[in-house]
């Protein structure tokens, strides 16, 4: 199914795709997804030109359909693409906005039995579907992905693990250096979950990291409420990270938390499972694949409220040591409202992948 809406110069096409990979996912999320595709101003039926392709990976709580909508006080992504391409700052390309939203509020664009195999969904289903639907340059050297936060993490991980599908990546403020990023969030999350405990917890759990019912009750509430609080969202996010980084099909939830719910003690074995997904700990092994990429763009605001600038600085330093060619930038900004940084990354990616 296709619906077309006009933008200033290019056009946005809305596609519908039935995924076999997302069928019967653990969360029961839809396998039938609609997602927008931006076609550049020069794309029309009168020419036979083929185009490089960029995939936009939305940050946590976001999804492809929301990425092309109107914005107050700033340009929408299609309007930004129109401007960049009309001024010849950016080669014309196709941009895909996949819908990878989950009941938890998002995902990390990796495969997880507790969330869904979203890496396979992107690489094994959407890439060939897009190539068959449009005049793309159907080769990894002309294909890239980019994103911010969880989307930036997804771009990094796809460059590290799935480079046979991608020729370039751009990661804005990606999840990195888990000790500072996630461990600072867990105390408030553990306290929030106590609201769904029937009796005050006073000693360590019999099964540390397992659910004594409070997580299930929280999720029942969270999946129904239409007005989640900021702490509800943070708690959903941390549960999603647990389901992504340390799935366990033998538990009712499909994962085990890295902390004792009662005492707040870290569980070393469980935390080690998280650390294996930290780009800082993945980069050395991933270096050969990363070196095959034609473009790597990495940036972060030095006032990032999640402290991600510390992780990206370390990551860039390690990449230099490993002779991984990349462009790294910092800017005066936080984690929020930084779509204007696409003015730096998108032309860079498009030029390298054309």
C-alpha cells in the first residue's frame, strides 16, 4: 500500500510491510508495519537514475512515522533534506524511516528473544524490500544508517556487526560507556518499581534479579496507561535494555535484571552480560569490520545530561588507536533538540556513499 504526500521539493511515500521475522515476537507487537520513505526532488518516472539509501533509526520512544512529521520552531526531517539537497550540500538520496517501535517504547536495533529480532528485520527484510521498491543502488557501499541516542547506538552496532549490509554510519549521542549511562539510572528505577510491591522489601531476593511480581504489575499498568510519567518511561527503557542485553527465555519476563530488586546490589554476572553490548567493549573485536566502512560520523554534545560525551570521547580515542578512520565532533549542546546536527552528518554520509 502506498500513500504519497508532497513536501517542498521531494516527496514522502508511506509503505506497508508484513514481516515474517517479527511474527510471534515475545511482546506481541505488530508484525505489519507502515513506514515512510523520502524520495529526493530528482526522483521521478522520467529518469532511470539510481540513488544511495540512508536508513533513519529513531531514538527511544520514537519511530519512523513520527520522524517525518511537522515540527514547531524547526524544520522537519523532509524539509531539512529538501534544503540540504536543493543547496547542493548533499547529494540526492533516498531516506527510509523504519518503524521499530515496541511495547517498551523502543529498542536497540539488535536481535533479542525478549524483544524481537530487529537487526534481522532491518537487514534481511527491509533492505531487500526497499531495493525492490525503488531505484536504489542496491549495494552496501551505497547504503548507510544513522540515528541519535538508541538510534545512534543502533547505527554503531550495525557498523560493528552487520557491515556487510552497510557502507557508512552516523551515530549522534549513542548509548556508550554503560557504567556512567545506565548505572546512574538504576537506583531511581528500583525505587520506582517498589510502588508495585505489595509488602516493603527488607532483605535480599531469594532469586536475585528475578521478578517477585512487581515488574509484571508495573508492566500491566504501563502498557495500559495513556499518561506515563517520565519515571514510567525511564523504567520501561531500563527494562527494555535488560531485555535487549540479557534475555533469558527460562524466566517469565524473558530476562533477569542486573540488580537485586530489594537491596540494590549489582549482580556481577548479569552486569557482565550488559557490558558485552557496550560499544567501548565491542570496538576492538569489531575493528576489522569497521575499517571496511566508507564513512563513520560520531558526535555528542559536551553538556549531554546522560553523560554520553565521556563515552564517545573514549570510543573515538580507541578508534584512533585501532586505525579506524572516522569523523568525531563535539558541540555545545545537551542530549535534546539536536536534529540540527543532521546538517553535518547527512551530507557527509551521502557524499561518501554516492
